[in-house]
C-alpha cells in the first residue's frame, strides 16, 4: 500500500466526522429550541425584554414575508396626493396611534405591553416599509404580533391612505399638540 494513501484516508475520515457532527448539530439545535419552548423554559410574558437574536430573526422573517405578500400589489394613490396623505394621517391618529405611537410620544402600551413590540413609526421604527408592504400588513395583519387584519374594519381606499402615510411618515412634520391630553 502507498504510504500516502493512509494520510488521505485519515484526512477523509476527519472530513466525514466533521460533516456528520455539523449535520447532527443542524438537526439538534432547532429541536432543542422547540423542546425548550414546549417545556416552558422560554419566556412568554408580553412585558419581557426580547433577546437580540429573537428581534433579529423575527424582524427578518416579517420583512421577508411582507415583501413577498406585497408582490403584485399596485398602490392606487399617487405619490404626490397630499389630500390622501392628510387623510392617512387622520386615519392613523384615530386607528393606529394607540399601538404605534404619535409624533409627540411612543405608545406606552405598544412600546412596552406587546411582545414583540409594536413598531413606533414616528420614532423611526420600520421606516423602510413600502406602501405595498404596509398595506399588506394592514389588510391581513401579521401573525403572532398583535397586528390584526383591518380588511373587514376599514375601507380599501382608507387602508391605502394609511399605508402611504406610514411609508412616508419620516417625511411628515408632526402636527401641533392639541389642548387635550391623550
């Protein structure tokens, strides 16, 4: 037998062992996470602080899902339609600010009582959302987030007005404070 053949066989054996361990880890890690959840070892309170890894993974999953759900949607509101934008601002104030906050402040309930936290749009959360993505979230809601579907509660054109407002909220000047407390 060639003396170099033993070295090659040993190297192939190490590669195979490494590959097997890697594949077992890819299977075992998700199974252990599911098991920990089923045994109640993962937090379940709405007021707990989400760990960074959960925010990162969850955020990426929601972004990807909204991008896919928005595919093929056509925004019926022209980008320069200021009347629709103003109407969207009013609809947002009446229907969304309780969870998503206002120009003056975060929603205490939405920023602390939800898990995951409701995006505080006036404070820059989810500022990269398109009108189509916002519409998809408003129309059908977002699973496991507390964001309900508005399709049976709000007119189609009004959902588009809110979606356009949310997508352009960072361009909007805050309304002056009214004399009443919120």
